[in-house]
C-alpha cells in the first residue's frame, strides 16, 4: 500500500448545486473523467473540497461516493482533520469503513494548542483506526509547522504514512525526507512540484491536478529521466495556470474549470465570493490555452 501511494492525486473538488447542496452524481462523473485523463488517486475533502464548510455527515457521504465510484481502480485518501478530536476520529472511522487507503489530517486549529496537545490529537486518531495516517502540514492556514524535530514523535509511529507538505519550505522537506526515508512525502503546492521532487517528495496532491494532470505526469517523467530542462518548461506551464487561478480566486476558479467540459460543479460555499462575469471570461480563455497545451504535447503556452 505504501509504495502504491507514490502517485499524483487530485485534490478533488466537491460539486454543489446553487442551493449549496452536494451534487453526488456530478461528483461521480468527475471521478470518471479524471481517471480517464490519468489521475492516479483522489484526495477527498481537503481544502479544494471545502472540507471545513461541509458538515461531518456530508464529508462522510463524499468519501463514500468517491470510494464507491472508484471501485478499487485508484487509491482514495480522505482528509478527516477538524478542530475536535472526537469528530476527527469519527470521520476517520467512517472513512475506514468506506474503504479508503489512508486518512489525512490538518492539526487542530484556532486555539493556541501546545505541541503535546497536537501530538495527542494525532496519536488518538492513529490508535483509533487501522489505517495509514498522513500528517498535513499547512502552516499558513493552521499556524502550526511540522518539521524534522516537531513531528519526530509522530514519525516514529508505525502507521504514520508520511506527510502532505503544503509549504514552500524546501529545506524542511528535504531534511524530513532524508531523516525518514521510509515515509512518503506528498507535495501540496502545485507551483513547486518540481522543486518538491528534487527535495525528496515522491507523490503530490494538487488542486490543479483536477485540470491538468497530464502536465504533472510530464514533469514527473522528465524528472525521472533526468531531463531537467523539459521538467522546468512543463512546470512553467503549470505555473501559468496557477498564476491565473490565484488572480481570480484559487478555489472558486479551480472548481469552475473542473466542470468546464460539461460537468457543472457549481459555486464554492459562502463565505467564498462568487466568480464575476469578468473572472469567468479570463478563466474561459485560460481553459482554451490549457486545452491546446494538453493536446499538443510539448508545445508551450504562448
């Protein structure tokens, strides 16, 4: 299982209707279309999936629908992190029952938790479910930073799979990958995928994998064969997309474009602002350019 998770995972969006109810049928269709394009796994109910804007029941429903639709073809990781330990355990148990390959958790947020409290939170989940558990390092959202030293006790647990490292700190990533070579380190920022590979990451979970998995595969393949010039060129293509999404709202834009080929994914839940008409014009133009890049192989964006 550990080796099997060294893959390119889509940080799957959660399709919604205009009334903010979850559209499970569209979710299932997204899974099918992304597998057909080469997505190698799904990460459900993370930031891109609006996890903290969903109820606990909705989060479990999304995971069950994705696992059911995937039907064993690719691994599914469920993000089960939340502020209350008991809720995280409940979500993790539901995900285990659904048949996920692993669960992942952000640390508890809002309060100024001590390192011992954060460690106990993770250890409680590790003890509660018979699954690999993935730390989620995203300090810009949680205010908690994991590194070689602060996560040492957790890395010692036999079922601690590794870490989703959503941070630009490549030094910390390299030090962790070097110190814990048996763990899997997932890159979490699409714009530094190539840098993360060089620092020791062997998997990625990406918002824009929803849109451009083909380019992530090209970067990985070029890196593996030592063609760094090609890897850098394709990473630049990925970053052209990321830059545009950032300008118009990353999560809203990624969700909009995830359904661009005829699968309406709906808006993000409030308090995310809706996309404006001008936003959509810019994103429509981006999609046309990105489609050309994907179809034409090695040609770059103009």
